[in-house]
């Protein structure tokens, strides 16, 4: 078999695999396990949670499910997605919920259940808060998706006891396993 034919066959096989990739077939899924030890600096707390993010095939929105429990002091103030690597604090780019004054220039997020519960929703470009020093303009949804896909975004739940965040988790790609798994 000629080298050209090998390259052609390999290219055809790769194209087919890309067309039928599980990520496209099942949505682009990411998740974070939220815990105090991931806060910067670390927080000793019994609280925990998860954040699941499913990016729409057209990259115009993402659906999320945020669940947490055991927030100490009992009072959740707000929850967001921030841009930042594992050991750094970064700016808020998307509000998931808030019990404080709503952010300016974006749709008002729902109230955060306290001291635990679940919040779900869909976020779009309209929800993106500017963090200009980190390369995110208002409405720059593509930048937020880039950070999520690169593993440089994190979910955070803030409380009255830990105003800069009580539990946090780096968002990473969820590896899909076969079966009917809707989370």
C-alpha cells in the first residue's frame, strides 16, 4: 500500500471518529467537585458540592446543575464561575445564584438555597461579567468556554463565614461512560 493511500485511509478514519465523537453526541460535559481544600487559601469546612456544566453544541449557552450542602454558618451569599487556575483566585465571569445585590448589566440570577440545595439554569453571553484584566469582556461567552475547556475555570460557593468562598472546585471535562447518564 502506498504511503499516500495510508495517509488517505487514516484521514478518513479520523474524520469519521471526529464526526461520531461521544462529546458531540452527548453534549460537551464538564464537572467540578466543590470542597474547602480547593479554596485559596484553604478553608476547613464540612461543606461539599458539585457543579455540572453541559455546553450546547452551538457554543451559545451552557446548562448547569449546582448542588451543595453543609455550608457552615448556614448562610450562602452567592455562587459563581471564576477564571483562574487551581492555586489562584480569579475574577467572577458568570453568576450562578446570589442572595446579595444582583450584579449590574446581566440578568438577575436566582436566589441561592441556604445552607444547601440545588440551583439549575442556562447561561449565555448575556450573563458574562467583564474581567478585562483576564481577557474577558462583557458578553464574551467564547472566552468563558475557552477557560472551562482549558481547565482554568472554577466553581465557587461563598458564605457569610467565608466571604471569599467556602467551597470551590476546578471545572474539568467529564469523561463520558456508556449508558444512559443524564448528568
